[in-house]
């Protein structure tokens, strides 16, 4: 199976123009997959089945490999299997029905209270631009606006009498 992996890596290098580090990452991921497949008794590329690919993903999880890395592994294996189908070494893609591992979303990093105070106090109150920037930062912080939402505000969105600012979020939601 190594000759097919080598041919695929050459394809990535030459035809797809991938960077050397990317090709190295594919090589590492595929070497691990091939070792697993051979451990399952798969000696030829033709013998790669969905269950071999699935069992490899399970083995990665048991080895403590995170979901993001497992997704990268599956991406390398999918590309390799598609290549094998194109080269007529496989009749069908064993990865076609395999779902990607679920990747949890990371929580955004937040500023400390002191960092927020420093940010709000950063613009100079001595200049018009500084006062404008300070007001924008305070509105953004107090209302929880995104930068794009703040920049989209117009005078029509401000009701000074009631002390209300109407902002449109993603999808034009108020």
C-alpha cells in the first residue's frame, strides 16, 4: 500500500501544489492509517472498507487524539481514497458515508475587568476623535455589539429622548 501513498503524496506535491509541511502532515496521517489498516489485515488498497476507516477513527479517539486532529486524519484518508478511486484501485469510496467527528466550538477569550477599563479609557477625552472613539467603545461594550454592528449604526438608530440605540445584528435581526 506504500506505493499508493507515495503516488498520492506526489499528486499532492506536483498536481495540487501543496506546501511541503502540508504534504508531511498528510504523510504522517496516512502512515498511521496504513499501520492501522495493516494491523486489521489489509495488505492491498483494494481491501480498504468503511469499517477499516471507522475503526481507525475509533482507535484515534482511544489513543487520546482530539476531534480536530481526527477530522484532519479523516480528511487525509478521504483524499487518499478519492485518489484511489480515480486511479481505479478502489471501486467505490469507503469514506463516502463516514461522518466527520464532531468538533466542539471553543469559547472565545475574554478580557479581564482591568483590561476592559484600560480599553474604555484609552481614547483621549481631550480631542473630538478621542471623545467619539470613547463613546463608540462605551456603546459597544454596554450593548454587547459587534464592531460591524457598531459601524452600521446611523443617527436614525439613536433615540436620545428615550436613551435607546437600535442595532441590527446578523441576519438583520434587531
